[in-house]
C-alpha cells in the first residue's frame, strides 16, 4: 500500500476544504470495506484519505411528512434497525441479501452505492474499461453486462441497494466542491457508463461528496427486491431486480422495475413496466413483464445464462411486491 495522508474532519466545511487541497488525488473513507482492499492492491493510490464517518449529521436517519432522509455514513445495520425504513421493504431486503454481519455492520449506505465495480479485470489492475472493453469481449465475461454493453464499459454496477432506491424514486443530496454548493438529483442520475478512461462509473466531480439519500413517502406503494444468487453467502448476486408497484382496483396504476448486476448502471426495465401498466398483477402478467425485458438483452460470449435469470428476477420481484407467491425458495 502506498503511503498517504489521513484526515478525519468533524464538520462538512472542513471536509470540503480537505477535498479541495488535492481534488484529483483524494479518496473518501467511510466503512472501508471497498477502499481498503483496492488500496492494498495498489488499484487506488490516493495522496490523501479523508474519513467522513465523524462528520456531524452524516450518519443520521430521520423522517417527516416529506419522507425519510438517510445520512451517507449510516451503516447498513443502522438501516435494518431503523423504524423509519419499515415501509420500504425493497431496501431492507437488498441489505439483508448481503448476508454478512461484518459488511452490514461496517459498510455505509453511501459506500454501498458508490463502491467500485467487482469486474476481475479492473480488480487485477487492467483498468475500469480493460482496453476499451476489448479484453472483456474476448475474455471471461461470465459475470459481465447483458444490457448497455455496446460501448467500452462492460462491467456491472455492483450496488445491491441502488435498484431498490431508484425503484422507490429516491434522491441523492450532493455537496461541494464549494461550501455553498448543494445539489439534489435522482439516485439513478448518480450512475453513468463511462466512455473513456477519464470518466468513472459515477458523476461526482472532484471535491463533491454524497451527503444523504432522501426517500419520498411510501404511501400506497408496495415494493420488493429479489436476487438470484449462487449461494447463501455474501457473494454478489448474479442478477437482481427491485420493483415498486401501486395497485388500485386490482389494476397496476404505477410501476417501476430496476435490474441490478446486469449493466454498467442500475438498469431501468422500461419494457417490463410497459407490459404491466393497466393490467392486473398476476403470475401471467409478471411473467410477460420479465420476458419483455429479457428480449432486449445483448449478452456477451459467456453470459447468456443471465438473460433468463433477469426474466426470473423481474417476475419474482413483482410477485413479491404484490404479496403473491414467487415460486422461489422463499415462497
């Protein structure tokens, strides 16, 4: 590991000042579950590391008539234990799916959202895009993207919670680089598919920090997350889906479906949503929704199996949100 400076501010203003000194050579530390291994392997070599866990207010979870606000340094365990998240089962299910006491106790919601891709080419030092995607295209791409993979980025967005937050129309509050700079954007707008080696997989600029997440009131929206996994351990799922549905009079009036682990960003399953609007949510319509999005997949040479898994994940997330049997082991 390369030597680095370390700082632990307690005020947001001090945090932004520390980031401004070396805007392109500073790493933010929260739980450290992702950053520390990357630094140990010299994939990331910052000049300064800034620990944000002591910054006042950034770990709080609060609620009011406008919804729930989650500070970026709140741990995943904090979310599981919070009474404020009771009406957002998709978020809680995604966190429980991590199935690791250590990761849930130390990992933060901000770190979970902005963790770096698990792509083995990136983790082995071949760069985020691995020769503009050519290495992935001709190599072992079993766990890579089946959507949004026509460009150089073929890794999958690793966040397990982002699909649920996006399905629930969550917003992200970003502060910096200046002390007065503050922006509220949809969580889905945090992510991007980089086009070249100068871009990262999120849109935060140097000196900016994800400060909190805001969830609107759940109201009459039902939600669920469903993961297709190889094991019951902490390994990342092969495919996941989060669904948020509003049903009135037995008919789907509003629906949002977001896939995880299938594209360089959390993937909006618009085709699945279009197949459901105005229909009752049944096994047949949920199956049709899953098949509609699967038909749009563009698998690589070794990950075609993920197409069927995406269809299954969408179907089961929708059924779970509606309180219907999913046909899985958790039915």
